């Protein structure tokens, strides 16, 4: 990971936060693609 911490499992809430951020990033990327596609169609 970016920060220096021991190699054990990340805390539960940190893992949930990372999963949520990843999901938000994927959603944002898909939304951008759809927006660019829609703008290209006009």
C-alpha cells in the first residue's frame, strides 16, 4: 500500500472504504464514457 504499515490484513472499515472508492471510480469512468459517447452522437 501507499502508507507504511505491517503486512497484516487491513482493518475492516479501511477495506470497505477502498471497495467503495473503487466502485465509485468505476462508476465515474463508465459515466464519462457514456457522456463522451452521447456527446459524440450529437
